[in-house]
């Protein structure tokens, strides 16, 4: 096999690993795929639920057992709205664990894909074992970092993006560098055909498995959509108003805009043809 063909086989293998990884990391657990969004971070404690954000008002919302405070000031609510606030709080308490579980699984899928490529194409058995150990350590560190900011009691939109993207990107870059060295070593030692066979193994066994896991993860994320819709319906039913006369909006309904964006993208695609 030519050197060009061997390098192409490596690129194919890395692509198979990173394709499912990108799908997993790109699952929009905070609701964008459902048509809902929020720029609030959420923290759940036995004493209540805090919603906080920067750069906009209200900056902090607290609710517990039908009581509401906005930016530190109590908001008078009717008995019906107090009941709605209790339901909202209860739903948020049960929603966050599922969201955190999806985020952790996304990281797991990404690192499993990378570890499979490392174990298959990482050169000598000793080198492959070292790469896998390194990736496993990076996985532990990534999950530990996530647990500090994304868990059953805390959800941060920015932390979610950083916790998945940064460690996975760093591990991917490290693995790509290590595999490039393995390719060059295989070329110089006349083991290109062995590397090609390993790349074929990745092609045959890994793509299907990773796509299946990514699909399952996507289904878990989409199962959150009806629950976000229920939360949105609840906030639409609130009759109280904030000090500026506006309703409380913890979730933003972007479904109409999303539909318009999709139609616009489709129109652009037709025009390009």
C-alpha cells in the first residue's frame, strides 16, 4: 500500500471516531433542539431553586413552595400562581438529573470512540495501552470537572459547553498527534498493511456501534422536550407581573423562529441548486 493510502486510512479512522463524538457533544440538552432556550443557570437546593444570569434583568429568580423572589425582592402571587410555582419547582427538580445524565453520556461516547481508535491504531501494544490509559485518565478528569458544575442539582449553560467541548477537543488533538507518529513509524518499518487492516477494523466495527449510541443519546435528549414544553406552558399561565409589568420568562419559546430559520435554509439550498 502507498504512503498516501496509509495516511488516508488513518484519516478515515479518525473521522469515524470523531463523527459520533461530534454528534454526542452536539446534543442540545438545554432545549435548543426542542425549540426552547434559557440563558439562566439553575441551582437546586433543599431551600429552593435559584435561577441566575448575567447581563440582563431580572438577574436572579428564586422560588420555593409557592414563594417567589426576583432580584432579592418578594413578588406577591395569588394562590393559583403559588400552586403553579410549586409545580414548576417540582418539575425542575426532576428534570435536571435527566439533563445531567445526557451530558455525562455525551462525554462517555466521545471518549469511548477515541479509546477505540487508540487501541486499534496506536502502534505497538505498549504504545496503544499507554494511549488508552491516558484517554481514560482524561475521561475521569472531564467527568470530575462536569460533576462540579453539571449534575442533578446544578445546570450551567456555559459550563455544559465548556465541560464537553474543551476536554474532548484536547484529547482528540493529543490522539491525532500520537496516531500521526504511529503512521510514520509504520511507514518506515514496513508495517503499512498492518495499519490498513486495523483501520478497516475500525471502519467495520466502530461506526455502527457509535452511531447507535449517538442515536440513543439523541432520543434521550429529545425525551426532555415535552417536559420543557410543560414548563413553558406553566410560565405562560402565571398571572403575576414583575416590577416592570413584564411576565416572568425563564424559558424562551423559539419554535416559530426555528421553523422560519429552517424554511430559510431550505430556500437557500434550493437557490444554490
